[in-house]
C-alpha cells in the first residue's frame, strides 16, 4: 500500500527489498525491489549495487551482470564504477569456470577421468586454446579438476574480498 500511494519514495523500495531478502529469502523479488527503487533520481547509488549483489546471490547471473553493467554505465562516482567493474569481471570469470567445468565433465565421460590441466581439454579438441580470465591470466584446474582463477591473477584477491564465501 505504501509504495502504491508513494511510488516516488525510494526508501519504501529499500524497506521492501530488505523484507524480501532477510525475512522471505526471495532473492529475485528483493533484487527487483532495490532496482525499482534505484530508478528514483533521489535514490542512493548503492540501491543498484544491492540489486546486483542480491541477484548474483540468488543465482541470477544474467540479471546481476545487467545491473552491474547499468551501475557501471550510469555512475559518475569512480569508486562505484571500479566496484561495478570488479563485479563484472568476477561474474565473467565465474561463468567461464562453469563452462570449463562442463567441458571437464564431457572430457571425463570420454576418457573416464577428470582432466588435470586445461591443456588436456585443448588436446582433446574441446577448447581451441587455454582460456584466460578478464585480466588475461590463464584459468587453471584444481586438484579435483574444477576450473579456477590462477594464483597470480589479481582477480583472485578481489574474489576473496568481494565474495568471501567462494
């Protein structure tokens, strides 16, 4: 009722977003509430970043990428722009790793074992070349044969800072 009667009051969207997020654990609705509130010209920039973070947490990577890209494109604040860029790079790396893992699954079906190095996926014809992260560092495989960032990639430190649960 409050938003319907006061659609220009961004703080009501903020409150709604937190109810969906904390009380109901409905990440798509929480993300949408923050995003809708961010459209108000008086809303604080972090409304967009909250929408993007919650979308990623709810495993809506495409929505999260869209929202982070929107924050990156529309902000004039250099810190917000850098934060959005970091999240976009990490989301791309996450998607890349998922794709590499799918190829690892395919390799395992063909050979009976997980690959130990990404070069094995190249040799098997599943990849043209060893893929690199958004900063140009080659992805590696863990001992379990799962794709991950190279230990030398600056994105690894950013990942730990931004996504501590990873």
